[in-house]
C-alpha cells in the first residue's frame, strides 16, 4: 500500500512538472521576477516533498504527502492561469514591447528552467525505479516470511512426534520397573521359604539344569510336609523320602537361580532403556532448541530464544530412591 501511495505522489509530481514546462514555454509579457519568485517558492515546496517521500514509512504518511503534492499542483495551476490572463504583467513605464535585453534574459531563464525540468524528470524516473524496487523487496520479504513460517510449523510438528515417542519409551520403562519389582518380591519370598523350611541359605543349594513343573513340585513338597507331620519320628523310609525331596528341592533352587538371572537381565534392560531415553531426549532437545532459536531470529528479526528443561525435584528424588533400592537388592545369607 505504501508503494502505491508513492506511485500516486510521483504522478502528482509529473503533473506539476508539466505545468511548469507550459509556463516556461509561454511567451507572455509578465513580470519575470514575480514568476521566478513564485517558481522558487514552489521549487522549495517540491524539495520538501521529495525529502518527505524519501522518509515515507506508513500509508498515512503517503496520503499526507499526496495532499501536499496536490497543493503544489494547485499553486502551479493558479500561477499558469494568472500568467495567461495577464494579471501579473510587468509594470513598466516604457513600451509594452519587451526590450531585447529582457527577451535575452527570459530566453536564458527559460533554458535554465527547462534544464532543471529535465533533471527533475530524471529524478522522478529514479524515484519510480526505487518505488518498484521497494515494492519488489516487500514482496520478496513476504514470501520469505511465509517460507520461514512453514519451516517453523514443520519443526513444531517434528517436536510433537518426538514427544510422543518419548512418552512411549517412558511407559515401557515404567512397565519394566513394575515387572522387576514383582520378580524381586517373588525372589525374597522364595529365599524366606527356603530358609524357613530347609534351614539353609540359597547359596548352599545346588542347581540341577533340568526342566521342572513348578506346580507339581509344590504339590509334592506339600504332601511331604504332611507326611513328615504324621510320621513324627524318623525312620529309613523318611530318609528315602528326604532324598527324593532333596532332589525336588534342587529343582526349586534351579528355578530360583533362573529368577536371579531374569532379574539381572531386566536390570540390564532397564539401564539400557534409561541410557537410550536420555540419549534420544538429549539429541531431540538439542536439535529442536537449535531450530527454535534460528526460526525465532528469522520471524522476529533478531533476538535470542532458547528452550529450558524444567526438572521435577520430587519426581527426581523418588526415581533416585527407587533406583537406589533396586541397586541395593542382595540375596540374604
């Protein structure tokens, strides 16, 4: 809109220049000093107009400058009308015919003014060119801004995708921690049961690498317990049953060791997931932070902007406490 206002102002200036040229080429006996004085005043106003045109920034300024140019044009039109009507004829007592010297001076003045008109026209053309260049630059800037906004929206969409992936990894991590906690509780129960019923520590038990049915073994152990209560005193048959029970117990020991291996494996998985989550999060965060800072400068024309991670202290302390408890799990002796 500012560029259109500048073009309208240039048109007004062209009209003014045309009127000046018509005044110059009129061979009307008028007071040349009066005409020159009026033209000098108009020229000063045109210089102010040009200066204001260079400093134009808003559409309101362009409208004011256009009105100012129209005032200058009206003054030129009034001067032209007065010259044509002969209201400002040179008051001389001599003959109404201009003297040769006056004609010569007038010709020189007209020639000088015509040269100035040519210069002014050239300036007008330059201003028109500048207006076109400014308009083109504005259009380029609008297009660049549109492209930058598209890039910013793509980066924002990428951030949302990364956040969803991070939430999924967190859910998997929490599920793994729950499974690990259950297995640790089961391990403690087995240790207590072994210590209470067999009066032995788990490290004193041997492991038999053989597939066993846990439910079957538990039923047999339960039956043996009942029999031992019924027997009361130990006899040779009890020894045989003990041997059989001992063999069954070895199977349970093997199962306990399998649980320990599974626990260690889950702990390893948890650590690997922690490292992966931290690595993926840090990488995505740094990339997003760089893109955010870059597009912030492009959109707002400078400045600085960064993303900062906000840490939940309560959550951090709870996680640290859980990790510490997990790391302190040991087999009881």
